[in-house]
C-alpha cells in the first residue's frame, strides 16, 4: 500500500507529527524552528522543511492523505460513507477500524 502514495515533504511532516502525537508548537521545538516557520513547512506545496522517512504508510494514513489531496472535509466524507465526522476522525487517526475509508478511497 505504501507504494501507491508517496508523501510530499509537508505530508511527511504532518504524518511524522501525528505519529509522535505532537502539535505544531512541539514539532517546531523538536526541529529547532519557530512555530511560524514550521507551520509554513506543513503548507501544501511547500518545498521547505525536512522530509521525514516514515517507512510503510498505514492504511489510515493513506486514507488521510487521499482525503487531503482530494480537498474534502471530514464532514463531507462522513456524509458520503454514512457515519459521523467523529468516526472519520477516529478512523483517520488509526483509533477505529478503517474499512469504510479503505473502501471509499479504493485502498
């Protein structure tokens, strides 16, 4: 599955931060930059920052990236898969079975 999608630099930073359970302030401190600089690193299309080596992506991470790339909100996806936004949040975080999202994104 990880070969189907390669994270951009900003996406790799976001996934790294999510895996570490860091907010942007804590991630900025870890990388030794200001919050504003780190926030800019995570903006779509940014070529700044340090690509994080993540290894194989987990199914919920692939679904999260596909949603972001499609420009859809969690609320939209929840409505389309017949669940609540909270459940989509839990699925994308890897805290709930991700089957519905995998089916939706054809992962």
